C-alpha cells in the first residue's frame, strides 16, 4: 500500500508539473499559485518513498520554489539518508534561503557523516563568498 501511495503521489506530481510547464507558457509562479501543485510538491518532499522525495526536492530547487523553504528545512532536520541531506542543502542554496543556509551551517558542524559535513561546509562557504561579493558590489 505504501508503494502504491508513493507511486500515485509521483504520478500526480509529474502530471501537475510537466502538464503545466509544457501545455502552457506559464511561469513557475503560475504553477505554485495552484494550491494543489504546491501541496503535492511539499507532500513529495515529506514522502516516505525516496524516489518521490528526491525528485520533489530536486524540482523545488530547479524551479526555485521559495514556498517550499520551510518543508525543506524540516526535512533536512529529520532526513536519515546522507545523500538526501546534501541534496536539500544544495536546494536551499539554490533558492537563496538564508534561514535554510543557517541549518546547512549547523549540518556542516554537527552531522555524523564526514561527506555531509564536507559538502555542507563547501555549500555554506560558497554562500558566504557570494553574499560578500554582493555586499562589496553594492558600495
């Protein structure tokens, strides 16, 4: 039953996102304005099915869906799979989430996996480099 539910969520998510993107020339704002599309994306981020979860996280970053920030941060805190924690960190960087990048910093200091600590350190360092460069560019 779990597999069927995960599969159904994946199909619905793929249908909503690809159908909206390819059938009309809508911006991502138009897609996320649909409450069901955003709800499905957030449900996918919290899914127990790893494939659905990773694809939903990826789509949130690819389309820079800022409305998923809280769901991503929540999932980062509870995620057990190291590669998914790294993916969430990259997506939080991609959408420009300051609150999320503070969690990435905590991950870089406290995660039990060396690879996760190393990758999150690099992601946070890149964020600091970009924010410092933009601060100097504004003067």
